[in-house]
């Protein structure tokens, strides 16, 4: 088998240590290639010693398996001195029955040596920092939503049906009534007067909804949950300010993303943090869609394709693309909304939304590659491009079956 990289290394990373196997030419001309395995502690001093050894051996390419978050300090330490490859574990199936960390490092080194694996996408440092911020913000928002759900369940537990009357029970009216409940007020008529003027027309319904068994125990839990919700909101605001600073150099890309129907400023920040600003890292729009996991999977065996299920991709990107797709399908007279309506009837809602995610990501690749804004084809594009003649034939046939004779004239002729 041909040697693609003469001086390479494979690293198996664990929490406590790293196993490093190098593959370099032998000492004499025409001799066999030399392999050597060493173990280094995962502490910074051990990683520095590992880097010195790799540089002394002249290693130019290093491959490592994506193991949790343990690969990050190793990758970040070596990326400025040599070419680092982050490898997908599913691409490196070793021989069963010979599984040890040392064998893993040797196997990785051999795969890299012969060019049998491809590196995963690791963005540059500014995008990595932006990604850390947007992902943590997503976690904070999710935790706030979970805490709000817990508070809602607590109110249901004591018979307070506030969420059945107020659309946002954490809004101004809901907060006012919750604060009064926590403060000791139990009279539903007094609580109903704290609602906003537009809710006072439903005063009798509010009184019924606020009649329950709210005790001091519920008040303590409700106040604790509100405090956590407020802390999450404050943390989100801090993160928003920090993200605004980090995303300033990529403002042009954010502006391009915001022109897509269904993509908000928040969504644009997450998309940019996940795919990066340099779209040339993906050779084509299809490569980007495949990496993200929003294109049909290819599972052909024995001439049969049992399933087209999408492959696992970037969950953070797929999540935000799903939100954008839901917003886009509700827009008026847009290509994405028309595509959704065209697919949802025969393929179902979930598949139609995945198709919208795919369309959005394909558009993003072309927009970044050409530095152009999104150009919407309009809601009538499918009818004009593929279905005008067929739809006309179908409608005329229906009228003929109903006993009408149809004579069509173009609008321009009249």
C-alpha cells in the first residue's frame, strides 16, 4: 500500500493520558518504516513533552479520534506546528478482539499514513469562541424553558389555572399575579385586578383560574423558580452582549443570512458559529448539507436502499435550521413556503421540514461563495417552472367531465 504521508502520528486520547504512535522512515535508505509508541500524561507538561517529541521526529500530520472534549487541548496545542486531523470514530473500525489504547494509536497512525481517513471540520479560533458562546446561550435558554415548565406544573399542582387564561404567564400580568400570590395574597378577586386592561374583560374567568390551594410551600418553590428564570434571563443578556462583540468581524455574513425567510438575527449567529465564515472549507453545497446531516442518507446494500434516513450531523446546526424551516413555512408567497406545501401532503410534515432545512443550507453555501443576498423565487415558481402545463391539463379535464367546453386564452391576448 502506498505511503501518502511519510512522517505522521496517531494519538489515542483519554482523560488521564495520551498514547502516541509515530510512523516515520527507517534509519537507512530502503529500510522498513519505523513505528514507535509513547505514553504522555494529559497534563499540560505532558502535552508539551509530546509536542517536542513529535517536532523532533519531524512529524507533519497528526490524526486523533474525537473523544468527548478530551481532544481539544491536544488539537489546540499542536495545530500551529503541524497539520492536525480530527477523525470520526465510525471511520476507524479496528479489527475486533485487539482493542487497546496502544493498538488504537497504531491503527490511527497507519490510516493517516496511507491516506485512508478524512479529517473532520474544525473551525478557526474566532469561530470556535463564537461557537462556545452561542452553544452556551442555547443551553441557558433551554434551562430557562425547563424551569418555566416546572413553574407551570407547580401552579397546576395547586389548582391555579393561570396558563389557561394568560398566554404568557411570565409576562407583566402573570408576573404581577404570581408576585402577589407569593407575597401572601389569596383572594382571587384582588389578584384578578392586577391583570392588564385587555385581560380585565375576562375578569370572571380569571377569578375562576386563580381559585386554588396555593400555600406557603408553593410560594417558596415558586419564588425559587422565578429566581432561576431571572438568573437565566440575565445570563442570556450577558451572552448576547459578548456574542455581539465576537460577531462584529463577520457582520457581512450575518446580514446575508438575515435575508433568508425564517432566519432571524439570533438564528444567523448560530448558523455562522457552526459552519464558519470561510465556506471554501466545504467543496460544494452538497458537502455542506451532508456534513450538517440534512440530506438523505445512502444505505444501499445488495442493490436495495431500505431507508433514506438522514445521517447524524451537527445537532446545534440542525436544531436552529429546524426553527428557521418552521418560520419559513409560515411566510407568505415565498419559495420555501411553496416548497413546504408541495411536499407536506405526500411526504409528511417532518420530511417537508428537513427538505426546507436542506434548501436553506444550499442557499447559504451559494450566498457565502458569491457574496450575494438571498433572492426569493416566489411562491409561484413551482407552478411556472414545472406544473403550469400539467395543472392546466388537469383543470380542463375536470371541467370537461362536469359537462363544460373550455376555450383558453392567455391573459395578454385579452
